[in-house]
C-alpha cells in the first residue's frame, strides 16, 4: 500500500539526456509521484527496455497537455534556450517548474549575456527564480513557482566555500583557487569531438580556462568577487563524478578543529552534506550515485594554507538528485524521499 494518499503528477522534458534519464531513475523510486514523459521534439531514437516493462506515459511538452493531465511540477532537463522558451507557458498555467539548465540561475541580465554569450530571452522570470541549493535557500524553495537547479561545479564549490566566507576566516586578499575535475557526462549527451571516446580515454584535459560559465554562479552564491576567484575545469576519462580541490589561505585559525566547527555549525542538520575529520578527504567512490556532497580538508597552521576537497556525483547532487530534493520541498514531501 502506498504511504501517500495522493500521487503528484510530474513531467520531465529532456528525458533522453543524461540528467533527464537520471531523473527518471530517481523518480521511479519515489512513492509519491506519477511520471509523465514530455516530448519536446520528435526523435527517432528510443531507449529500449526489457520485455514486459511498463512504458511511461508520454504527452506533448505543452502547457495545455500538462494542464489536461493535471501535472503539479515539470522538470526542464533541457538546454537554456529551450528552458527559456518553455518555462513561462507552464508557469502561466499554475504548474511549478524546476529548471536544470543555466537559464535562471543568475539574477543579472548583463552577467548572463557576458558569460553565456547571448541575451536572455525570458528576463521577466529572473526576478522570481529561486536558486535551488536547499542548504542555503530551503524556505524560499518551499514556496517557489520556479526553481533554478544549481550547476554541478557550483554545487560542490559553494557548499565548500560559502561557510568559510560567512565566518570571515578566508584571507580573501590571497584569492581562492578552485581546481575542478568532472566526468564526461557533465558535458551532456550531445556528441562532440572533445567528448568522443578516442579523445577522452587515457586523457586528461583542462577547458574553458578563465571563462567557464559556472564561475558567476559561484561568485553570486558565495558572495565573492571575480578578482578573488580562479576556477579551472578539467575533464576526467570517467563517466560521472566531480572532485574539486579548493585552495585558500585563512586568518585567525590556530587549529583544524576550528575550521571543522564552522562546517559543523553550518551543516549540522543537513541530510546530504557529509564532513570528514581534519586531514581526511573524500574521493569519487564515496559519492557515486548518491545525493551527498562530501567535504574534507587539510590545514597547515604555519602557512595558514587550507586545501578543501569537495566531491559530488554530477548527475545526482549536481543535477537530478538535487532537482528531486527541490521537488520534495516544493510538494511537501520529506526532503530525503527517494534519495536515501
């Protein structure tokens, strides 16, 4: 017997991509939802399932179809330009939207245009979009119509950096350096030369140096300046996972336990942030296929250097898992439903 008396109907646009497919996997374990596939454009390719498997309901990705099927929430696992095209129509019909693209994460039009190299086509929505990092915006997410699901790199970076910024222990004159490595699924499913097998395997490469579009998301959320922050993204020859080594200098810190206490105070009641003892750090195996962000650090008291290691699964806490976490808040489910 289902523990929920009412099922919420939810739709996924972009279900053929990696994040969309991960959404379907997680939502398939959620006892409180009924899933609809929203077809945005005709595709000849189909993912094949085993004989006897129950196919999910498929409807057009239109507001009219979503209203007809009484959807509560629509996930947009789509490119930013598609999200900007579709979001308003669903919102106008009273359907909540969780957008997994970068369309609504930044709150300034000029900043968006600079980093994305194109104008924003739905500027009227930027003012109301809630940045969907529950650890910082939980109460606003609960009542939001439109949630901008955070990017994968910024999720790992902001969870590691912002508590120390808030505690004013970083020597910001020395800068913050974020060295970030990601599996290939972070680039999306659309094939490119850079993500092809022969280019990726037995290789390791940096890309978008000093111009990665996730940079302003970190600056905005952790409230730091561009001159203070250096970010380099690198492509690992693996399918999934993000590991970031973040280099800072601190001030007024005499023991590693003081830094740990800052994190513990900030994340004491957070179900998806796990902290490591000083001197211990996470690896990708620890977070693979989970919605956890694991954070550890090493501190040198003489030089006041700290290296923080923050690890997530880019498709779960960095995308689909965080989207389900946001949906749980918006629809008044337990926040951890289908994620633990």
